């Protein structure tokens, strides 16, 4: 306390300036009003389509994971017992992690998975497949894109 040098004792004013705090609160309110609808709207993604893709045949030993329009998984590999290509085989959600873990446990060089998905499925299903593949030891995931269909002009 200070000693007053005059006839009256001085009183210390203890008022808090709340204006900066209100400014910060209004800025935060505006930020949350803008960000919240963007978060709740969800993420929309489409599977890529290539205009001029490199056409190449599947090579032996490649592992391709397909997801159809209903969200079912298909593994497209060469049968290890016969050594012949058997085409895509349906696999359940419960069996996929174990099957991929078995396939990638023996690989030492290329831990690549080629992923092909229908463009109308939820992206969450694709993300789920990617997470399962990462846990199984996949290091690189390549997306298989369909060639974009364009109308060719007819020649007369």
C-alpha cells in the first residue's frame, strides 16, 4: 500500500480489463462456427480414373485386393499350391488380415499391394482395407485405375 501525501487517502482501483479476453473469445467462436460444419459434413472421395494409363499385364506374384460395389473383399493372387493364376477369390472380413499376414510374412523384397475398388463404395471401406494391409506388413499400396471411357468420333 502506498502512503498518501495529501489530505485524502488514495484508493487503488482493482478493475480488470476484459476487452482482450472478449476479442479472443469472439475469434474462437468464429473459428469453431466455420470448422464444425466442415468436420461433420464428412469426406467425399472418388476412386481415380486415368486418362492415359500404362497398359501392362499382371505379373506373377502380384497381390491384388479388390472391393466390389457391395463392399466385399476379393484377393487376386496366384495359387501357391498349383502356381497357376486362379482369378479373384472372395474373402471374408475376418479372414483378410490373416491371409494378408501369411502372404506378406514370407516376402522380403516387394511388399506391394495393388488395390482396386468400385467408385461407388464408401471411402471408409477403402480406408479399412488399407489399415488391414498396413498391419499385415504392406509397405506400398498402388491404386489400380480404370481407363476413362471417352467417345471416339466416328470417321466417314
